């Protein structure tokens, strides 16, 4: 229960920050072009607000647990009402004279006013509508720069994964083998080992070049496997040696003579030294005993070991990657962290756009992986981790920005598309057209939400 509550808090905090920053982008450009912003809220406030602020008569006024129907405050529409709603889902920025998801069209029946969105020049309206997305990308740059400055960067280059990959059933069926060192997908190398599967799926590569033993081999990748690759994690695990760090006191082999530092190099006369193949071999001998070939310093020896019913021998492995690989680490100054954050943001945007392309391609069946708040909650850690939290905030900020660029009328991208059309042709869509388009867009968004929640609910069973 505590874990679930922690995840809920993280999701609400992250999404509130991202939506607030997004709406602040609209707010900033609206104020810049002297457009009236009627309300700016964190969270939604149907019927009443937890707290609200407004400046009029030369001073700030504040009300707590106040109804939205407020004749006193309504007498000062020229000033923005700031507040916190009670429904903890994002927030909103209500701009005068704009057709938005609130569907409040009463003001549109009145003559256009110079302070309204609809009377501003097309290029000004373009920046007001683009402001949310721009601020989401700006937030990602700030967060990534802060992460690089605070924690630096640490990753394993694919070239430095000297023992190659360990495959699962899917990657084996496709044609990869334990120990393969992947050189490229369709001629494009992947620098970060952790991104191998992501890059394979995003690029929809047709072949991979691998180093197998001393030979260079081409692995043909049938596109029919793409849906499975999207939903099967762990295709390319990192292969590393089986070295004992500690023998558990309750291990079936506590008295076997097995010592920390022992390196397994074979089982029952079969040569093998990598963790994953050894695990698979031990699983074949559940409840039995095996003869382990070990290397201890410069000595070779054999030890009989018991395998429990789970296929384990009761040892803790040494997983310190720095002992087996050259792990690339980078430290950043404030000045170097900013361009690094911008590069990280740009590369993440490109990658996410590729992923959206998969979702809208029926043959990939990627639409089955579309998730809602439940899926978002799952990616947050079970314990509070500032590095993970801010990293996920940066990623979600990019996702929110890119999603809002989709050419759906209820999203910023739909409004931007109409504005581009207007700037090119000089013809402005009518208010009636915009209202109809907004309704169509909202229906599409509701359908997408139903799909997302449906996928999440199915994943629970």
C-alpha cells in the first residue's frame, strides 16, 4: 500500500509540474502579446477552488474553498485569476476569445475585443499556441542539464561490451546468439549498449551486423517479429562472467568449499563462463547436483554443487560492471551541462517521434502498448529516487510536448495546423468551424483515452 501511495504521489507531482509548465508557456506568450488570460490554475476546479488569488483595487485578494460563481471578482475580468483546484490532474490556462477544451463559447457571441486571442495577428496566435510545447522542451533541457551537472553521465558503450549479448527466446529465434557483439542495425551503430533493443525497434531495421567469434555475420530481421520485439523486454541482456561475490549462509552449498571470487568456467565438462548460459544450464538440473569447473586465482578445480528446486546454487554474484568493462563516465560543468541537456532533449524528441510512428502503424501492433496514468505510475520507482524522478520528468515533459504537436484539433498541434494554413492562405477559419473541430478532436482524444485505459486494465489480469 505504501508503494502504491508513493507512486501516486510521484505521478501527481510530476504531471502537475509538467502541465503547469506547459500552461505557463501559453500564459507567457499571451501576456507578451497583451492577450487577456482569464484564469491560470494548477489542477482543475469544477464548481469550486481550494484557493484562488486575484489582484484588483490595488491589492491582492485571496479566497479559500470558494465557489466559481463570484460576482465580486467577475467585476474585474481584466486581471488574471490564479488558483489551485481540487481535482489533481494537471491544470489549465483560460485565454480570452479562444476556442478551447472548456467549450465556453459565450464570449464569442460578443463583438471581438482587442485584448482577445481571436483578434491577434496569426503569427502572434501561433506563438501563443506553440508556447506550451516550447516550454515543455525547455523544461526537459533544464532538467537534463541539471541531471548532468549533479550526477554526471555513466553508460556502457556497445563497443565496450566485450562479452557481447545474452539472448532471450525471442532474440534467439530471430537469429542472435549468446556472445554476439552487435556492430550496427542497417549500417547505423548504437553507442549506448542499454539502447540496443530500443534502437532496433525504433529504426525497424531489416538486418543486424554482429561479430560472432572471429567472423562478421549478418542477421536478417523479419518484420513479422516487430510486435513481439515491442512487448518482449530483455532481448539483449549484458553478458558478463559468473563470479561469486558471496555464498549465502542458508545456501545448499554453504559447506561445499565455494569461495568469494571463484569464477565458474564450466558445468559437467561443458565450457561456459557467462551468467545467462550458466543460469539456463542450472535450470535443467533443478533438485540435482552438478560438477562445477571453477577458476580460483591461477588454479583450476572441480566442485560438486547442489541445485535447488528453483534452479539456483545459493550464491550472490559480483555484478560490479567496472570490474569487467570500461564504463564511460562524464562529469559536466554548468556551461557544458546546458548543451549536453539540449542534445539529450533533441535525441529524445527524435526517438519519441519514431515511437509514435510505430503506434500509428497497425502492422506493428504498438497501439496495444499505449497506456494511461496506470502505465505512467509503473515506470516510477518503488522508493524515492531523485535521479530517477527528475529523469522521468524530463522524459514525460518531452512526451507531453510531442503529443501536443499531434494535428488533432483539441490539441495545440491542431490549432497550430490551422494557424499555419491561415498564414499561408490568408484565410482564417470561422469560429463555428473551430468549435466543430474542437468537438471532433475531443472525441478522438476520448477514444485514445479509452484505448489507453483498456490496455492498462487488461495488463492487470
